[in-house]
């Protein structure tokens, strides 16, 4: 098995919704490598795979550089999947594993208000069955389908982006702050779902999209990242 065989196996293992035809594009977009360079790898010119490319691929797709270079079999994970998922319920009759994916509920709902200790809350969606095609069309950058989960937002601090009770698609494989975005995180056991923005000095600005809430600052080292929010599935009553 050569390195492009391993790249094929890795992407298909971590992101099965991509499909064989989307592997090169996903590698290029996710790892910020030119598509032409990736195309050349798969055409046999692997001499231009740089060390930084290997590191980026290993980090993005959760494996090791050693496996990319000399591995065999299924790609190992650098760490076990962190998702804590609720048990899956019965699947609908239309479910076809070749066409659909089951995304479980993340066990602990998050707070979008003042920060509360992992509360009990009505779960809007217990699990979600989606088509592989739908997930592919969202063009999401994530750490792999097994790490996707559904949680429920609580409170009104993100009003305008998503609301109290909205189900949220999260990537529980993202457990460090690397780029600005909306995260499910906790500080001193108080859970939040808010926008984090790096401001330097090892700090982030914690932003509520609802302007009635004040912004505040926190040390990155004090934050425990549980997941990154990818999509808000807005639930609104039609008048």
C-alpha cells in the first residue's frame, strides 16, 4: 500500500460521506493545499509531499504521520473519539446504510445564556438520520462522521444566529481552540455555547450574538472545549 492508497483509505474512513470522487478536493480544501499539488500526488508524483503537508493531514484527519508514511491496515486515531453519545434508538424503515448516516445526540446540552452546569433540558432531536449527499453538500470541515453529534442550545444569548431549544450539529472531535467560531465549551463546569474570538495574549473574547449580552474575556487555558458548532437547525413556528 503506497501513500496515496493510505490517503484514500484515511479520507474514506474519516469522512465516508465524501465519496471516492471527492477525496482530492477534500484533502486540498481541508489542509489548505493546492488542488493541483494533490492531483499530482495521485498521478504518481509523491515527491512533492512536504513534511508540513503530512503533519496537516494527520491533524485534520486524526491519524499519525508514521501511518501515512509506512502504515498498513486501518488508520489509527491519535486519540480516542471524545464524543459522548446517547444510545441510538430504532432506525426508520427507509434507512439505508449506503445512503444514510445516523448522527447521535450528545449527552450534555449546552447553555447559550449566562452559563449553567450542564442542565436537564428537553432534547428536540434524539438522533438524526441524514443522507450522505446532504452532508456532503454542506461542505463542512469536520474531524469525521463518528464525531458528529446533535446537542440542544439553551437560552437566548445567541438569538439571531440560533435560538433557545434549537438543535445544533457539533463536531466533538474539536477539543482545542484553533480558529474563531462558535464553540460548545465550559469554564469551571459552567457550559456555554458562544462565539470565541482570539484577541492575543493567550485570551479570547467570548461573544453573544444577541447584543443585550455583554462580551467578556477569558484565558484560553481556562476553557475546556467540548465541540465546535457546525450548523444550527433552526426551529421556528410559522405564523
